[in-house]
C-alpha cells in the first residue's frame, strides 16, 4: 500500500461520467504523465492557480491510495455506483482462491487449467505488454511510481483476466447449446471494463481494447482446453445446467463442464 495524503487534482470518476470527463479534460490541460498528485497546501504554497472545478473536486477526496492496482479514495463514496465499481474491481483477486478450493476438493483438471491460464496471462500482461506499450493510466488513477509518474495501464490486467475467462465459458456454453448460460455470460462481460473505467484506473480506450484482445485469447483457451482435456470430468456447474437441459449430448456436457468447473 502506498498512501497519498493529498487532495486529488483529478479524482473525479464518481458522479455523472460525462460531467466527470469534461472536468478531467479541463483539469489535465498541460499535465504530463509525470504530473504528481498535489495537496491543496502544496498548491497554495507554490502559488498555483486552481480552477473552480479543481477546487470543487478537492473537496470530495482527502487522500487516495492503491490496493492491487485499484484506486481507493478517502473518504469513501458510499453512493451505489462508485461503491459497486470499487467492489467489482477486487473480483479478480477472489478467482484464484475459488479455483484453488475447487481443485483441492474436487480434483478437477479444469480448475488447474484456469489457474495456469490466469498466471500466464498476468505474467505476460504485467511484465511484457504493459512495459512494451507504455501507455499511462488516466490522471484519475493513484497507481503511480515513487516519483509520481503514472504507471502503464494498457492492457488492463483486471479486464484481461475476467474477459478471457468469460469468453472461455461462453464458447463452451455455445458449443453445448446452453443458450441461457451463454446469454448470462455475455450480459456480464461489460461489467469489469465498466468498473475499471468508472473507478478511474483505466481510460475507456484501454478497457475496450483489452476486452477485445481478451475475447480472442479466451476463445483460444477454449480450443486449447478441448485439444488437451476434452475427456475431463463434468463440473458441478455443468451438472446443474445439464439437469435443466436433458437433451444435451454426453460428450458435450463432459467437455463444457470440465472447464466451467
């Protein structure tokens, strides 16, 4: 954790997104990716001129820090959308625990496969793609280096992991003619990109590009899993889905369920 005891110049992702975007554009004129988060006291001490919008924003948040590349602003905004976006941003940290527990208690190879895919995706994303692309996060993010430089935000790791898994499960549901499951998976796909944009840790461009890349990767994972583990046992989720779909073929149920588990 690296706390930033400060007033945010651009900590404005809450409230009306269009208004927030206009305010951000106004505040970030002349800013570079090295623009530090500056406290009100520091700004006044250096004689900095602050716009009315900036002054209003500084009234909203006293400090900001990051946990797992998720910006947390204090005091917390307890309105539904800001709180929802913040909570959703921590979902990727729960997924490994769920897969580990499932692998331990059920011995399903599918959970081990998901863990391996998540680990490889995270490694490539954080150590290869982000440093290579080098596109900084928006100024609304507190994900910064020691000298205040915005850290790279393209692609989004949160979106990459969640979208690739959802695309994987979607492919399995479509192949096994589980229309309800496919529609449900499709419906939740925009959730993580929205949360990361709304919380101010990524730009709209970053989450949309990442979601597109992750969808392709998820489909590739589905193909790879079919080639390697098509005879894996059926998952609990697939068993439940199959109970409501009695005409699903046994081979398809085994294939889809083995990974959804």
